[in-house]
């Protein structure tokens, strides 16, 4: 008997066809209230992204495995899934390089005021040679502080050190000897990183420990000339405190791909600040990477349901039961 799988995000045709060969695939519009919970009731597994799966949605369900098309897993109560014996899989490797590209694009765009000045040109304001009012700041040779030197943070650090001759500082729960050996990254405490870095890049997952990791106190410790970059999860930064720091000139600017509320509300003060580059959570959003993520998530789910999954598991303790 085939497994029954719920897809709560549109999948590439090739990936959907792969799942249909091995399982009964049911497409669900997660925006319809109650639709996903109803579909999960008699499903063995589910695949999707950007939808919160709550414990209540799983009560009475027979779900054995969930596969998210993302590296982040803050849309799930992992402890609850583990108690239920439900495997949660994610896609941590296939998006590393494209997301690191986005992070570095934010660094360059924020430092050189790319978005602001492109709009300035389109608005017809370029009527004479530019002057100091249009100048940005250098990236080459500056100090980059990475909060969380995991896969993506490490790829950002490699770009910075080897491509832009930047000094790389990092904080992390564990040392990263590969980064230290390959491009001279140096592990420091958060206070030293904040006080020293010209660019502070947040690259941690969102957990209870990292919620508002960067708040008013941390922003005050940064240089006034520093730029904050966040392409991890919006709530790792206290957005209200960031707005105050930007408005008061406590820090120079920010490059943001993530926000506490997404989509970013139309009345957010961030939208009217010229020293902010705001992107619509595009970290891994390339055709190639999103396709690879969907394929990886599908492979993860099929293997989990077959009892053969050994990698990309958020809660591996379930596998040993």
C-alpha cells in the first residue's frame, strides 16, 4: 500500500511526479483555514514550507514524517514532534552557496548604497557629477563579524576573506577549525565582535536562546559606522530596537532579508529609511536552488517513510526508537 503524502506548497513538476510514483500525493492549499489540518489527519507524511505546523494540527493524525523545504525549522514544535515519534527532515546543504550570495549582496548593497542610488538615478536626480552626499563605504579590507559560523556563515566568511581580503571574526557554540585554517577566522565573544566589526552578520537559527539575540544593548555596543546584516530569521533581531538604532544614528545602516513579521507591513518604518536595504526573504530564491531543495525534501520524506533516512534529520533521536 502506498504512503499518503500531503504537499502544502506547490512543487516542481518533476518532484511532484517523483512523489506520485511512490505515494498518493494530495495537494492542499494551506491558506484555506483548516484544510491542512484536515489533510494531515489521514496522511503518513507531509512536505512544504513557510507554514506553521502546530501540535493541535497533529492531534489524532497518523503522520510519521514531515519534510520542510528549508534549512530553518522554527515553524515546528520539534520537542512535540519528537514526543510523538514524528521525524522532521530539512534541507541544510543545498541552499548554502545561494544564501551566502544573498548575504554578501546585502553587505555590498548596504555599504555602497546600491538600492538607494539606483532609485535616485531612476528618479532623475543625477544631473551632475556625484559628491560626498552619494558616497558609500568600503567593503574591501574591513572586518566582518559573523554571529553563528555554520554552513552559511562559513560560506559568507570564505567570500569575505578570500574575495575581499576582510578580517573575519565569529561567535559560535563550537569552534570552526576549518574556517580558522582556510581563511584565518578568529573566534571571539559576542561583545568583542560587536565592538570591532564593521559589518555584523547574523547567521543563527531561531530558537528560544536566539530570539532577540541582537537587541538594544547589543546594538549600542556596535560601532556607529557599522552595518547590521540579517538573513537568518527576523526574530533573531529585536526589530523595534533596530529601528531606534537606525533612526538615532547609533549604527550606520542595515541589510535585511528577514523580518519579525513577513511580509513586511506597509507601515513599517524600515521602508522609509534610506540606510536600510530590505529584501523579501530571497535567501535561497534561485530557480536552481529552490528546485534542488524541493528534490532534497522529497527524497528526505520518502526515505523517512521507508525507514532509511540517516541524514538531514532535525530530531535524529526519533530514528533510534
